[in-house]
């Protein structure tokens, strides 16, 4: 009888552990609890990103020459890959810029993706973004699938190649589109430091 009672207690404890683990797995990642603002000052909860199979997030600065130069590449990638499951976003991780400056940047460089403001640097800190432009590719659970540079055009601050030979972001998005494994998951981004 004692053995049966111990077995029952052990079984109940094991069941309780499974329930706790399942509940922990269901917990919303910290990423989705963050709310930033759009460039018009409206709240933009990142919980919306859970509806995207893939979110492509560029950290940008209106004054960063590389962000200005990469705006064409960002537009091209958006045109090639954005659909109902893949969404593109730009994040300005600085409260020094006014909404007008952010909207002027968006208009001047023809960005049609949402430009969001991370004035309190919550997302910036969570993802450990260091420079602009730096890109993060996230899945619907908030896991980072790729992060780093867009390609190898800029190999040091103020140093650019004549010919781009590595296209890590393009390769990552192509792999996702084909249902393949991303070969290079992290690279070092070069650009303007986020302060």
C-alpha cells in the first residue's frame, strides 16, 4: 500500500511538473510585451508581430550615411519577399530625432515599411542591437533566425567594396522562403553605433 501511495504521489508530482513546463512554454516572449510608437506618435504593440511567420527588423538612424545608402536594398528586399507571412520594419533606437525627422527620412529614401521608434531602447536592449543598419530576422515566436549585416558592401566604417560578394540577409530570406535551414545565422554589422 505504501508503494502504491508513493507511486501516486510521484505520478502527481510528475504531472504537476509537466503542467508547469507547458505553462512556461506558453508564456509570451518579452519581445511581444513591448510597445513602441510609430513615426506619428501612435502606439505600436510588438505583439502584432506574432501574426507574421517572419519579421525582418532593420535598426536605422536618419543621420547614418549607411542607413541612407542601404535604403534602396531595403526597398528591393521588401518588394521581393514581403507577403502575408513576411513583414518588414525599421526601428529608430533613439529619442533624439523628432517624428518629423523620422518621417522626412522615410519620405526622402522612399521607405514604405513601418518606421517605429524605440525611444526607451527596450527592443534595442532585448535584441542587443549595436549599430545602424543592423538587421534581425525573427520568427512568430520571437526567436532570432538571423542577425547582423545586410551584406558585405560595408566592411568597416567608411570602407566599402566595389562589388558585394556576400548577401547574408538575402540568403537567409531565400532559405526561409524555400523552407531550408539558414546557413549563416550571425554576422557582425558595420555602421553607426547606437548610443
